[in-house]
């Protein structure tokens, strides 16, 4: 999952303490590595655009006796119990035309119990999946122009079996004339076409593969082959948008995506998929998102992906990040993140490899493929280093502890730099940057973290099933590249509390964090791309809406914090003139010599107050600065592999 592209989701934890967990285990059969004696058939009707709901009919082969059906809760890529059983409604269960009573488990609210009568061999289920209407509570997944079908929200599955041992036959009906893309195929491994009734009928597959193979559909669609026709294990880019004009791309832009595929081959080695489908949508209705799968990825950006091509940094790094996950996270998977089914709790102890190293490889591949240029890559590393430099979370919480965040109730952070904010992405990326630069330094450039990637992810070339790993496996592979105390290196950076920032790690690359009074092109382009905040984070310590002056966040122990400001307040005026971002910037600059403290008229609810901030440091925006007399190892890292 990409950190800047994922909307926050809210979920209730399924288990409430050891007693509740024990009760749930007693009532719900534990998953077994045995084949399910039958087939689950699920048909999803996605034609009701008026109400944004999916109508689902499911049938499954059963035997008489007690049966527990589970709604998927612990979701791959989300790393937490974020399945929304509250989206399921209208559930009815029938056998031989007779309606059966069901009861929800009192502990695990995603489990449904039903007694199958004697002589019954099949159950018929009908229910709806209610998609969000406005995006306030969850990501919108259905609009007048786009549909996102994530199968885990559209079925119930039998307890007692591994998800890889439950066969499923899935079908989908879309609005007339719509086109779709997915990693699912027919029995001959061909793209599925609708039948005479408009149904897309996919080949039987395991529940594990189905959940890992979402469908994106829409009115406006374009497929771009990223490899020559007839290529083994082909890769394709599927474009969806609210308007047809957003599908237009130049050949140089498409060539950069083709180089992404080529550079990933050179970095990781063998492909552990049959084919790979980038599912990319541009939409104002759908929020930005990024979610990895083994043979595909869900990638959402605002309209204009192919516009401002040289400036929109975050969007350019999304596809490289999710593509790298096919190797790091889907094929090679932390042992505690592999689960038997979707209601087994996950362990996130190695998210700093799963997500942190993928964040690193996403930046590397974006640069090597030409999806972003050198200047934008420098801007990005400057942003990451600056965040680490000013991160107050470090005073009380280790980087290792932040891997617990996905399994907590996932809400917005009011004080993100104090609470922590998915630091297993960005801070861990700095750890992997330092590891790469250390290897390059000690081997005089003969080896790098690239060698780790080939040795760790490029094994068992014909294998698709997840190959799990532990901390010791990571250390052993690093040691095979360069003998070193890698366990100590990693644990020192992961477990430290109250220690220094990770920003100096950048200096091994030949560059260091510096400050400018003007924004970089990356920061300016984010505003043109519709970013909803202006950043004064590294000066007075706040981010603020350019539209109405709403304070989004206040940095812990910053000048704004010391002045008594917090998120949610509205800045009405700067020095008694109506608030505008440029006026606040001018006021910050004007007080560099202490001549005039910054005065903000602030509205909190129905009350107004005047706040004075005597900050004298001027505007500060992060940039990279070359360290004279040192090798440019960052430049070597960004160079395309030959």
C-alpha cells in the first residue's frame, strides 16, 4: 500500500481481550490445510449506479450441521482488521427454497452461524454491499463513471479452511457498455468477455487468488501493452478516467512506464506472476489510493496524471511502489503477515521491510525508469529527511513500534509528528538508503542493495506461492552481500527511543539536508495538483488550508504550538488583513530580524482571539545540498541498470 495514496479507514477490532479470543476460538472452527468439499459461487451485480450498491447472490456446497460463515476482516495490503462488515446488509440464507435463521457471533461480529438442515447440500445467500456515498466515512468505490470491485467485501466464506483451499467461481455484471480490467482470466487464461446476459464469468480459482484480484470498470477505458505482443508473463497498463481526455498520453510518457517494467526485471530478476495488470484510475469522485496485489495493483490519482508530467512527483512514484510489492510483500512475505484466512490476525513486525523497503525501491525505480527526474527525486529525499529531522515521535516511541498502527483503529492523527504517522514507510526508507550507501561505500561501488534485491526476491523463479521470511533471513542476505553487523545496524535504528533523527543517514550518499526560503518545484506542483494545504511546517510549525485558513496540523513544540494553536482553528487575518497564504509567508519573512511578531486573528468555534508568534527563522523549505569532495552515490543509485 502506498502511504500518501491511502484514505484512512475506521474499523472495530474483532477480538476484545484474551477471554473473548478464547471464546471465539471455541465457537468458530480454526482454519485447516484441507480442501473445502465443494465450491463457493458468487455473482455480483454492479449495475445499480443510482444507489451505489452491489447486489450479491452467493451459493455454496454444504453438508448438514453447524456452519460458520466469515466476512473477511484482516485484509492483505491494509495490514489490519479493516474489513467493513457494516457494509453488508439485507442478508438472507435459504436452503431448498426455505429461509434459514442465522445468528451473528457475539464476540467476532464478522462471523455468522447457521444450522444446515438434514438433506441440504447447498445454501443460497442474497445480500447487498453498500458502497460509501460521499467518501466521508470510507473511500468511494462506485460512481457514475467508475466501479471498483474488491471481492473481499462481496462474499462470505466457510470457516475451517485455508483461503487457498476454498474454490470459488465468480461472476460480475457491469452497466451496459462499460469495460473492465482485472488479473482474473477464463479457463484458457484469456481476458473474459461478457456473455449474452452481460455477465463476466471468471475461471474457478481459490478464494486467496480471487481476493487478490480486484476489478476496475468504467465508461472510459484504454489498455496499453507495456511489452511486445506474445511476451511471456506480459505486463499491461489499464487506464480509466472520469473523462476520455484524461486517457491521452504521449509516447515518451508510455515509454517511461515500459522502462519501469524493464528496470524492475533487472533489479529483482524472475517474475513471480503469470501476467501483471496495472489498474490506474483518474477521478475526482474516487479518492487517491494504492493497493498491491500479486498480479495487479489498484492505483488511484486525481485527474491530470499525464499533465504536468515533470512535476507531479507523488503520482509518478505510485506505480513503481505497487509494482515492487509483487516481489516484496506478495511473493516474499513476512512470516507473521502470512495468514491462513482473512479472519486470522496478522503480525506487522516486519512492515519496515514490506513497506519501508518497497518505499525505497519505488523511489529507485521511478528515477531509473525516468518516471521522475533527478531534481524531483532530490526533492523527495529532502522531504523525507526533513520529516525525520523534525519528528517528535522519536522522543517516546521507536520506529519498530509504528508497525502496530494498521492494527489499531485507523483514524486521522491530530498531532501526526508527535503520535507518529506510518513511519515504517518514510523513516524505514532512510534506513534502507543508508544500508545501500554503506554497501556502496565499503565495496567502492562494486555492490549495492541491488544485490540484496536479486538474492532475496529473485529466487525460485517459477514459484508464485508466498515464500515467507523472518528478520534473520533479511540479515543473512544482507551479510551475503557485505559481511557486517546488520542485525545491530537494523535494531539500533528500529528500536531507539529518544535518539537522533535518521536524516544524517542521507549524508553517506554525498548529499545532506539543507533549507531554502523558496519552495521547490515539487512543493509548488502539489498545490497546482489540488493539494489542500499550504506548509509552514518547518518555520512556525503548521499546515493550513489555502481556501478558508483552517489549520490542518500544528507541529508539536513548534512556535505555533507554543503560541497555543491547534488543528481545527481558522486563521481569519494576518496582521489584521484577511488571511491569504502569501500574506502569512510575507509576515514570517518580515520578522526575521525581530521587528514585528506575526499576529494571527484566530476563530475557534464562535470565539476570536489574537495570537502573537515571535518566530525569527524565516521561511524554511527542505532541499538537498551536495557535500563537496564526496562521491555522488545517490546519483549512482538513480542510474538505470544496463
